[in-house]
């Protein structure tokens, strides 16, 4: 029984790290919105973190956001202030949706967000 619990935690850790890496790769796939200023861009890197938060817990989504931003900061592409702002914005996007989903457990709770 102990072995099963350890393998479950390991599987969760592997899934979260893979989602963090996928989110890091998706950060480079962005494009500006038409007819708006060029600094407003669509960012798909929040989707894996949202999936982790909905599947596991809000803390899992925060962990995926942390992995993404640490990797982005490590390669030297982002400035620390921008990375911190991205981390905070990601948390403010993910946590309310995950909390509502885990509180009401249904598709209706996701749509209401």
C-alpha cells in the first residue's frame, strides 16, 4: 500500500513537470490581437496550468505557473518584473476558476467563471 501511494505522488509530480514544460514552450506561441496595440497578445501558456488546477488542485496550477516562469527566467529572455507580473496574473486567472470548480464539481461552475 505504501508503494502505491509513493507511485501516485511520483506520477502527479511527473505530470505537473510535463505540464510546466509544455506551458513554457507555449509561452513562445503568442501573436498580437488585430486592431489593437501590439503589446496586447494572445498567450496560450496558461492553458496547461489551468488544466493542472482543474485536474488536481489550485496549488498544482500554481506549481505549473512557477515552473513555467522559472524556466522562462532561467533562459534569460524575460525581465524579472515581467516574469513576476506574468506569475501573478496567471495565479489570479487560475485560482478562482479552480476553487469554484472544486467547490461545485461541475461544468456549470467552469462556465460561470
